[in-house]
C-alpha cells in the first residue's frame, strides 16, 4: 500500500438498506481513489431522520442532505505525516431519491458522494467558482478512473 493511500476505514450502516449493494470493499475503493494523503475515516449511511438532525444541529439547516463531511483536522497546523481525519455521513433517502431523479444508479451516485466527501475532508470546497471548478474536475477525474461517468455531464448539457 502506498503511503498516499494509507487508510483506516470504518463503514457503518445504521440504515441497512444499502448494506448489501454499497459494500465495504466498494466504499474502501472509492475512498482510496480520492485520497492524496493518509487518512482515518468513518463512512456512515443514515436515514432521513438522522441526516436531518445532523444537518440541523451542525449546519443550522433543517432538512436531510445527501452528504455531510465532518473534517476534524481542517485548518489545523499539522505535521505532514498526520492523517486526514473525518466522518462522512450519507443519507440513504436523499441518495436514492437523487439517483432516481438524475437517472443514475444508486452505486454511481454513492461513489460520487463519497469522493465528494473525501475531497471536502482534505480541504477542498466549492463555495467560490474557481474552487468549484477545481473540485468538480478532481471528482470527474477520480470517477472516470473508477470506470464511472462524469457526474456533472448531464448538468452541463441541461444547464
């Protein structure tokens, strides 16, 4: 294992609906593909109730969202060898609804959201146009290497 991809990973399924299809080996592959440094990560699949509570309690937004990233060493002065530490929460209800709306498989959408969350954990953001362009380019490149379609292609064609 290369140092770049050194990973300690926990995958939790308190909402078990996707456990049989979005398996730990798949999640591990997607996380590792998006890593640029060692990491300690928890990926957690939750229902709409838990997703809404977390979004409300930590972001003051009273609705369930598709993915939440809690990066624990963001903004810290760290030595170069310290791993990225984060919890990435995926809301199964929102993930499934969005996949259907976007005519994507649940697996492809889950891979995109996990890659997106892992990039957030490493300090990438999309608040400014230049940041969004960089992050979307990284996501597209990572997903393409994983054999998945560009998640923004349909949006670009429609928009």
